[in-house]
């Protein structure tokens, strides 16, 4: 198996011709697969007959999870029971015909089913396996269940999220799962580059807690050398002043980030107080950080004397980075989002189309694209995949379905417990 394109066309993106077998469920694994699919990879998502847990998450329309419609997009959906020998044999054969396998089971689970990296790579030396788990494939915590929010708590990232006078907050999305899935996809693409030079595959160990911990970068050496334990700071970014959320006269808020000397001079000018930039206590970034409360008080006095729209307009005219906090309604009516096509209509057989985030990043020569929405019936592509890739006959597939080894277009419900969420 090679990761070179199977056709000469890269119209779907730079990963055209790369085949991915996605065994992961919930968020981190499917997001990793979605990223690869967006850039042209042929992604075959495997579910149990009762479906991935994502199908029960998010808002529903006509019995469909709109979340699943996005995170399952551009994929083929098959259903195979990994817990029985004949299902494991099907997965093994599909892995031998694939370039990448994505999984996010608890470490040791696939090995128990003889589907671990050592077993699968025996028949496919170029196989790349992205292994997503809560705490990694090794270490004393490897066997712990590790949903994203739990691993985020262990990483320290949760400790610095929210207001200092309240318990740690969380972002209202599966943030750590997304970070880890992104690292997993990045690792897979790097492994493809190595494979094209050496012919050898490898596995990518992408741990939820480590992915979140990597975002603690500025606080690690600060503790090492100074013993400083970072804490929650609300909307303010510590040691980076002014960079805060300020109230306006009409009850709104505007976040202002004028952290460089030149930006601060512009801000002081807009405020009608150019002398602030010349005061010793505000003359450099370090001095502004040391007098953050005094400076925030001065800026807040100005913003609360004006309405939100006027504050935004004045700052934008002066090229000072500032914005109100957008809601999804704001985003849907925003001219810039529209001009760049940040929201795309994904074709869907049942609902006509579903709007979702477009592909990022944007490649100028070989961009990815959203070809279709996901989240249709569990096993809707089982027959097609088993026929085309494994060469199984219709009679063989019917027998497998009768025996409960595979499912074809079953009713979507919920799925198994895995290592992310």
C-alpha cells in the first residue's frame, strides 16, 4: 500500500489517494479523520451497529445530529463489530488496504482484539496508526479512562480558564479533543512524508492531556525558574497589557488588545489622552503590566462613556485591534465571514444541505473542500466498501449481516465508551 495518489487528480485536496480507516469515536478520533477527509483522503468510518456517541450529541433535526453531520462529513460510513473474531478479520483486511488507521480506544483494547499496531503493521509495513488516548500509550496513567475534559483538568489548562474568583470554567466545546485530533492529523501527515522517503510506517501517540498541556507553554518555564503558579485571570491576558474586555455605555463589551508601544499610543490618542503613552508607568510593555489595574481603569472610564458600536468604530479607524464578542447569530450575518466563504453549504440527501464551517487552512494550489455532509444512517456504505475494497460478494455480505458481524443502514443510536470526549 502506498500513500501516493491513486489517480492523477488532486481536485479534492493534497491527500487525494490516501485511504484512512477511522476506528475512533466521540470527538477526537472523528475530528482527526474529518481533517484528513477535508483534504481529500478517502476516510472509512467504522461504527458499531448502535452508532457513534456523537450521534446523540448536539442539536437534532428530524432525528439527525447536526454535530455528526459536520464531524462525519466527507466520510464513508460502515458498521463492523470489532468485538468478534470475524469482525476483527474484516478490520484487519481493511487496515492492510489502508495507509492510515485512526483509533481512540483505551490503550490495550485493540491489542486485546489482535488489532494493535504490531499486529496490523505485520501485513502492511507502511501503515500509519494515529493512537489517541487520554494519557498516552505508556506511563502509570495509560489505563485510565480519559475524556477530553478530564485530561484538560490534569493538564493544568482548566486551572487557568475562567475568572479568578470562581471555580475553573470550561469552554463550551470539546476543546481538548479538537486540539488532540489536530495534533493527530499533523502527526499522520508528517508520518506520510517519512513513509514516502523510507516506505516505513509508524504510530502517532497523541494524548489528550499532553495536547492540552502544550498550550500551557508560557507557564512551564515560569514555574521552573520562578516558582510562579499561573491562575485564572478572566478576560485579561496576564503580563500583556492592555489586553482585556471593557464595558461600554449601552451594556455591551469590547475586547481591546493594544499591547505594543505603537498600538498603545494609538489607543491613547483615540481616548483623547495621548499623554498616557508618555507617562513613565505606561511607557513600556513591562511597566504597563506592572500597572495593569490603573491602566484598565483609565480605559474602562473611556469605554463606558461610549456605546459599543462607537468604541469599535473609533478603534478600528485607528487600527487598534478590538472587537465585541460575537455570537453565532453575529457570525451568520457578518460580511467578512460571507466574503471568505467561512460557512459552506454541505449537500445532504435527507436535509438538502447543512451549513457548517468550511475547510481550514486554505491552500492556494490544492485546497480541500466539503463534498457532502455526514451523519447519515449507520452502515449506509458497508456494502459498497466491502464489495469494492475487499471484493466480498453480495451473498457474503448478507451472511455477515445476518450473523450480526456487519450492519447495513441500521438506525443511529449511541456508541461505545472510548478514550475521548
